[in-house]
């Protein structure tokens, strides 16, 4: 079986990125000689596992900040149909906007995305992805540090995410995926109820 992004998936860095590892050497912990001792981790997934996305699989992704649906589709973080339905159910049960429900279940602080666009796409070419539950997010913010603890022990908040390596390469997303729909979301509603603690 041939996967469009097999080479990018096989790169050991792809699993590190799925685990939320910041590979930028400027943010790494270094020794006095400048050798990298450790990279910062800002969230990502717990124990990412190899997952095959077959043609015709429906996937969803949030984005925004004035980006086109095609630009959003070139990002790596997605959820599958079943997980999106769980997210919608959570939003309805707790009277939240879809964007805010995504923040709660996918652990996405406002600093990472304004969640003003949702796209629904279908896989056209078989892809490999990392799949796993969200990990606690610790990331810098304007007035300190954001800490979003995962709540995977609560079944209704347990949501598997996908990290699909290689979609950001020029033209790959347009070959790998067909955008079926895009939905404009209210950015203000996507942060209503978000607390900085």
C-alpha cells in the first residue's frame, strides 16, 4: 500500500511534532557550548500511534486569522468524523460554541488560533497520520503562561486527534484532500468562557 506522505511520516521528527515538541533550536534548553539538551514541549498528543487514513475518509480542521480554506487545509492537525460528532455533542450539552468546544477538547488556547474557520475535507490519496489523545498544554502567553490540563480520564472529554505530516509541503494538501465545505465561525464566541488561570 502506497501512502502519499510515507516519507514525511517516516521522519522521526514527525512523531516529535505530534507530541508537541518545539524543534526550534532557539527555544531549546542548551548547555554552555550551545548543544541542545532538551526541546520544549507545548502540548501535542500522548503516545501517538500510526493511523492509516484511506481515501474517502472525512476529516475536519479549525483555522482562521483571515486564512483561506486551502491554507488551513495545509496544516497538520485534524480530527475524524466520529471525533467531530463528539465535539458537536459536547458543545450542545454544555451550551458552547463549536470553537470553544474545540478549545476544551483539543486543548487549543486562543494564542494558537482564533478558530474562525472550520473546514470539512475528504481524503483523496491514502495518508499516514499520528493519532492520539491530547496532552496537557503549557505555553507562553502575553501575561504569563497558559496551562490547559488534559482531561482524558473523563470519557466525554476524551478526543483522539490526528497529526498528518507533510500537508504543509507546496501543493500536497490540494492533492491529498478535497475541501467539501468551509464554515465561518464567530471568533468572539470561540473564546467566550475561556479562562486564564
